[in-house]
């Protein structure tokens, strides 16, 4: 199995702490788009970087439950679903325990499993994950755009519609990048099946 | 390069794979016959020979449309799997998963139609599935769409496995499509046409499936939360993006059988040149861009999309079928081909594809479309290339496999020779019933016809009866043949193409 590089050991923890500062939270939670498209991915990235600190023994135990990366990617996909709901994004601003859940679940249950499972996953598993991710971006973006009323107390309708547009644009970009990679690139994971 | 050996050793399947393939093929045969029976019932009802109540007509029409295209996809997926697995590593689990998800999806569709009275047609056009005016429940519409999701997910798994196999062997899709030889260089004649076709199909159809899953999940969201209102034109575009590519993919998967099998019966290799590679590239682009030709009558559609649909129809519609059909004719010319069942059906499939695509491209022309699109011209063209094109490819493949189980000699019994003309004649009569109806402006998708429309309905019904009769023979013959164990070759080296001629 490919091992994760050990450089930048404290990067993940530092990023996590910086994101938790009131200034960063205040800035990144000021709009729905920033919260979903910047803060949440950065929290995931912090978990991804933290995976480098896991002792080899823990990794081996986790690996025995994660054949082909399926369990980890499934966990990441399932945990990411509720964080796309406007109600939870809204609640994170009002209820500290929801904010705490966000700051722990995104790094530990999305970023970290992704870091551990992605190298184990073959092209089929990666393909299912990425296709679902792209399709979800389109679906959620569309839903935000057509939602008949303001979905959050803290965010206005124009904000949720901006997020919807941004998700659709991201879906298109991700499709193009994936298509180009498959067409002309050197896609990894084909050998791991 | 495709083998010239009639039954090469690398096509001998391990037991589990053979059983799975038989599940695919037997299921497809039974479903084809059942869906044809529904079609015959509907045409007979339009002809005034059968008093099918209108609600049942539309239920049957929904089941027939979804069932036929799904079955065509099932059987041509089996063709793609059977030949592609010789060149790249494919996993049986993906092939099995596709079958299982297809069956689950099929049962959802059957349940929705038969128990839930769903009659909103295969097109599931928003908001019809959940706004039936009391004809069927919201749940029935949702279950029908869930059935589509199941079938699509299975197909996606199969394509991803195929993509992984192709990339592991060729590095990326570009090299698998042979794009490195588009402008120069010596083309590797050993590069399999099955790989080129499979790569083209999976690129295009995966994009279609992506559009389809978005449209389906959004429609399901609307079914659960009716306050979420969708843009009907946008969702129609997505449905036809998926709905055009999915049936087209059956042709492109099916024609792998032509590339692989025809050379064995003619004893001549099917030469791959630059036009072949260009044609497949054009097809990948065409099939992605052409879907707006289904929406030429939607006045709210942006004009540029309609123009794109027409241009794509005219520019991209021809290349693959021209190079395939021309290649097949060159392959047959002076080959001394022996006309047994697989060979006859392969050639018939070329005719069905070619002849069917002409009225299709005509209908993709805005000026013609405005007059013909709501007439029976449209079922005339797609039945042409599905019935005489795709089904003939599938039957040729299955007859070829039956020969493997009968002393490695391709079938050509008296019954076979007698049933094929019945199938062809019945098919042509049936199809010209539709096309003739289109010519006289008989509308399509109408349960009840006025007297002035029934002449072509009756002609079509007679043709359909002959087709069902021939198909009944094919089903019995092929199911019995496929379930026999594979025969051992008479000796090493036997089974060469010469033996077939």
C-alpha cells in the first residue's frame, strides 16, 4: 500500500486551529458560499493532512476494515451529505454543538478517511465516488437555485442562489477536468482493482 | 485484431462467466418476446382489432418503451463484455452487478406499471410522472423513476469497470480510441475495433447517465417535495440527453459483434484505417451534442441548441454507420462468405441500421421535423434500426454462440432458414406500417385511431404478427441452444474461418 508522506506534519493541525479562530470563522461563515465551498473543504483538507500523523499500527487496523477503500469513501460520502443541508449550515452559526460537530466530523470523518482510502481505491470505486460527487454538485446546486423560499435564517435568498450557481459551475469544471484526465492524462487507480 | 478463427480459445468462458452470460441472453430473449407481444397488442388496438382500454394502452406503451430499450442495452452490454474481455481485464462482479441492478430496476418498472397503473411513458417528462390527474399515484411515478436509477447505476458500474480495464491496458481513452493515428503514423492493425467502439460508447453513455441521474434525482425530489418546482425545459433537455444516448449506445455496443464476427464468416480481416478512427471520434462528439434534435418543436428552446441538434444530426450521424457498413461490404465482397444464420443476421443488421438512420436524419431536420415529429414517422425510424439493426446484431451473436455449443458449427437449420425471411418480411411490413402512417400524418402515441388511420395500423399489425411468430421460434431455438454445454473442438486448429465457409 502506498504510504502517506510525512512532510508538513503539523500542517493539518495548524490549519484546523486557524480555521477555528473567531476571525476565520467570522469571515468564512459570513456567506453560504464561503462556508460550503471554502471553510468545509479546508476542514476536510485539515483532516487529510492529519492522516499523516496516524501511527502505522492504527493505519493497519483501519486498513483491515477498508478493503479497496470502499468503507472510507462511503463514510466520507455519507457524512458529507448532511453538511450540504442549509438547515445544518444555519444551525452551525447558532448552536455551538453543531459548530463543534462540523469542526470534528469534516476533518475526522471526511478528510481523514479520504486520505487513507483514496490510495487504496481502484478506478471503479474512485469513479463511483467522483461521479456521485459531480452529480451531487449539480443536484444540490439546482435545488438551491429553485428553492421556493429563503432556506436559512442567517443567509439571504441571493446568497443561496449564488451558492447554487457556484455548485453548478463547479460540477461543470469537475466534469471537464475528469474527462480531460481520462482522455489525455495518466489516470491513476486503474491498476488497483 | 479480431480473430479469424470461428471459435477461438480465448472466447471460452469459465463456468461462472458462462452462466452469467446465459442469464443475460435468456433474460433478453424472454423480455424481447414479451415486449413485442405488448407492441402487437397496441398496434392491433389502434387497428381496431383489439379493444385495449386507453389507460392500459398507455401503461403498455410505458412498459414497452422502457422495457425494449433496457433489454436492447442488456443484450448489447453482453456483446461488449464478451468481446472486450479478450483485450482488457474485466471483472465478473461488475457484469453480475449490472445484471442484478437491471433486474431490480425492471421489477420496479413492472411494479409501477402493472400494480401502480403508471402510464406516463418512458420519457418521464416533468411533471407528468407526479401529476397524473388521478390516473396513477405519485408513488407509482417515483417507483418507475427509481427503476431507471437502478438500471443506470448498473450500467455505470459496468462502464467504470470497462474504463478501468481500458486505461490499465492503453493508458487513457485517447490511445484506446486510436487518436494518435488520426493524422499520420502507421495504424496498428492489431488494435481491436472492439476497444475503439467500447471506449467511444462508454465516454458518451457515461455522460448521458450522469445527466440522467441528475434529472431522475431532481424529479424524485419534486415527487417528495412538490414545492420544489423544476424548469420543465431544462429537465426535458437532460432526459433527452440521456434518452438519446442510451438507445444509441445499444447500436454502438451491438456493432462490436459485426467487427468481431463478420471477418470470421468471410475469412477476411476487417481493415482498420484512418476513416474508421475519425468516424468513431465524430460519433463520440455527435452523440453527446445531438440530443436537441428531439426538442425541435419546443418553441422555448434556445435557437442555438436547435441548430446544434440539426448540424450534429447531419454531420455526425453518418460517419460510423458509413465506415461500418462500407467496411462490412468490402469485407463481404469476393469473400466467398457462406450464408449461415449468424452471417445472414450480421448483414441484415447492417441493412437495418443503414435504412433506419435515413428517416432518423430526415426527422432531425428542422423543416421536416415540424411536420413529421408527432407522426408515426418517428416510431417508424427508431423501430427500423432497433428491430432490424440492433436486434439482428444480438440474434447474430446468440446464433454464433449456439454454434459453439453444437459441435462448433454455426447454425443453419431449415427452421432457421425459414424463420429469417418471416422476420425480415414481417419487420419490413411492420415498419412501413409506421412510416406509411407518418407519410399520411397519422399521429403517434394515440391509443384510439379514427377510421382513416387504420389502414396503416392494420398493415403494421400484420407485420408485427409475423415478427412475433419468427421471434417465438428464435427464442425457443436460442434458449435451448444456449443452455447446452459448450462443445469441444474436433481438434486443435479446427474452427478456422474456412470451416465456416
